[in-house]
C-alpha cells in the first residue's frame, strides 16, 4: 500500500529528524571525549507584579513631565507610552519579564548614552542620558533590576526645551513604580 504524497513527505521528515537527533545525541567522531554542550536555559525567579503603566497614573506622568496633557496614550501588555504628539516629547514605561537588564544597559552604551549605576528603592539598575547643545538633559532612561525581570522608564523632551531634568522625571516615576510594586 502506498502512502499519499503528504504522508510520505511527513514520514521522510520525521525519519530525518530522528536521525538528526540521534547524531546530535550520540555525537560524532570529531567530538569524542568532549562533554556535550548544555542547552538548558538558566532559570530565574519571576519578579514582582506591577500594575498597569508601572502603577503610575496618567496625571502623575503629566505632572512629572511638565508639558501639559498628552495627546496620545498607548497601553499594551508590556507597557505604556505617553506622547505630546507622534514623534514629539514622550514618556514610556516598559516591563520586561524574563529578560536580562544587562542587554538593555549594553544597548544604552551602544547608542551613545553611557550607562551608570543607579539604586532606586534598594534595587540596582542603570541610568543613561543625552544632553542638548546647551547641556540640558533632554533624554533619560532608567532600568531597575528585579532578578529575572526589570522595568524601564524613558523620558524624552525631543527637540523641545525641557520643562524639568529628564533624569529627575525618570527617577521620580521609577521610584513610584518600585514603591507600588505588588509582592
């Protein structure tokens, strides 16, 4: 009895997969005596829970930012963004579950915002910032570590004169989130 074309294809793929797994599991002659590489991911404890937008209200963000109300507010399962207008001054909150803070910190370094150590509410993290031509801090990001998770606040005045130091705004918002964490 002949298998239909799809059945033959699936049978060949399944057999090839098993043969491939056997070769990987048994190793080849080139790696004799070498220990098998571990593919087990490291497991970290999940961090605490945060309320929507880091447990900070729209009014609190607007008051800290100092440029009036926001025209656009976006909320999704991983964070929030408040914008004066698309592409303009903004504030964002992100909650990274199961992601190492070191990757975000390294990204800050790579894009010209050298990261420095920061402590907020007894939690370690990093701060990175950019200044405008007259030395005002117009962009600041703060990441706060929670073991296997971290939160990230970013404040950008874009090309506008800042109403407040962006790092002070980011620190105040991050502090509020850390203080309101749900244990």
